[in-house]
């Protein structure tokens, strides 16, 4: 029973650690840091399990990967959901269609999205325009495989 509690606590700690690591930025701009948090949690928990004589490490590895993928999927869906953001705007009171669209554009418009891409090192801008960086190409490669 203590193993289940430890695994649950380690998953919660990894999820919270990931949120702290992101520091309000988008998931696609800091995937390496988030992965490092989850790998650290896995290594620490596996070390504890090994130290206490538990040998079901393959099952634990599958469980851990599933927990990470669930967190990743939910987190990325929430941060990219236009409808969810619009619902959040409406929690302050009723708005017309035009007001919702204008408010959304002011908070989550093109300039903010481009700034996030620059901050994450996914694009650079020079006199010729915007270019995808090698890091951005890796993200695009992984994203294309998820479709």
C-alpha cells in the first residue's frame, strides 16, 4: 500500500514541479525542462522501490510513462484551447460576440504568440523575416508525428 501512495505522491510532485518549471510559459517552449522533472521523479521513485526490494519495475515504468502522457496531454490541451480561454473571459460577466473576440485578441493575439515562440527559442527574426530554429524544427518533427 505504501508503494501506491509513494507513486501517487511522486506523480503529483512531478506535475507540480513541471508547473513551477514552466513559470507561466507554454509547454512547447520548455519540454526539456519538464521532461527532466519527470525523469528525476521517476529515478527517485525507482531508487526507493529498488532499495525496498520491489522488482515490478517494468510495470512501474509503464505506469509512470502513462501518467506523464496523461499530464502532458491534458496540460497541452488546456493551454491551447481557444474555447476554454473564451469561457474564462466570460466568467467576469456577459459579453457580445465582438467583445469576446476583441478581448481574446488583445490577451492572446498574434504578438503574444510570436513572443512566446521567440522566448522559447523556436523562431528567430532577422531582416529577412521570421525563421524556424533547429529547436523549432525538432518540435515540429515531434508534433507532426502526433497527428
